[in-house]
C-alpha cells in the first residue's frame, strides 16, 4: 500500500488470480465458489495510508469516483468491484468457444 500512496495505482492481483481460477473451474464443471475469498476494503486501506478512497460497484459509482479523483489532489484508491458472474473475454473464447 505505501507504493500505492506514492504512485496512485493498485491492481488486485490476488482477486484476478482467484477469478481466473473460478472461470477455469466453471468451464470444467467444477464449483467456482471454492476459488473465492473475501476481498479486503482497499478503499478503506488506502484512506488509512493517507490517500483518498472510494468503492465502486456500478458504472455510476465509478464515474463519481473518477470525478472525485480528477477534482482532487494526490493519490486515490478506487476499489472497483466487478460481479463474479462476468466472464472475461479471453476465458469466453478459450473455455466456452464464444466469439465476442
């Protein structure tokens, strides 16, 4: 998190890896819920490290958070929560044969 405060960037690698594993499990008819862990409040963690923080679950919330970021000064953590029901395009193509 100190690097996030200095650079203003954060990418949740653990959640992405769990999501990919869940999509693989779904494609191979296994229970995807076994891949998920409760995600921490990154926006709150960012605030604890001295930057602004916002959590967005919808496009409208993300737009509001971006407006806040652009209007402010200094780093900001936007904890963008994407539904687990959304399958990323590479996995749609690879595991489900979808051409999107």
